[in-house]
């Protein structure tokens, strides 16, 4: 009888602990957990808009890393006091300044040459030209782009192009 009482007490204690654990695991979130998280104030955005959301910034950065097949530390320097973390606001690496120039270039190309030709109502931003068009997964597309002049004919009004015209008329070009 005494053993049955001990076993019963032990089972009741374990059941009570299990019930408390189960209830704690499914507790509802507090008001603080559901509250609005303010947008962080960015420290050193010079080309991208200051009001860009963290999600949008992360999406853009992921796109840049994929287009160039690099990691974040390609453009961002390490923190001075902890080399295992990046200092995203730092301008210590020249690659970051080059990236800013490239972002400006693609934005200008899209705004000047493509956005005006979109039907009305025109979108606020157009993305036709982007990093991967030239980089093709390489941090420096110089080797690929060096051959571009051989791929396209350049117009030279002084050049004798009668042969090309004849081939074109004959349908061989």
C-alpha cells in the first residue's frame, strides 16, 4: 500500500510538471512581442534611400552577392574590435565605393533609357539593367568584357563596307 502511494505521488508530480511545461510552451505572445519595431536609422547609406526597410536592404544585398558570386566581406570591412563581425557603415574598402558607383550607373541607365519607354502609368523604378548583366557571377567582369569589341561591329563612315552590303542583300550575312 505504501509503495502504491509513492508511485501515485510520483506520477502526480510528473504529470503536474509536464502540464506546467506544456502550458508554458503554448503561452501567447505578450504585447511587447507583437509591437511595432521601428525602422533602424542607417548610418552610412549614400546611394540607397534612407527609408529603405531592412528586408528590402537585405534583398538588394543578396542580389549583389549573387550577381558577383561574393560574400558580404567583399565590400564590407571587418569591425576594428572584432574581426569576425562586419562594420557595414565603414568605408574602409574601395570595393564599397565602386559598388556605389555601379548602383548609380545602373539606376541612371534604367531611369534615362528605359523608364521613359514604359507605358503609363510609369513605375517609380525600373530594373532592366542590373549587376548580373555584366558581372555574370564574376566580381570583375574585365576578362569577359574585354572581348566585347570583337563581338560587335562599330560604325565607321569612312570604312568601305560594300562587301557587307552585298552579302546582306544576298542573304548571306
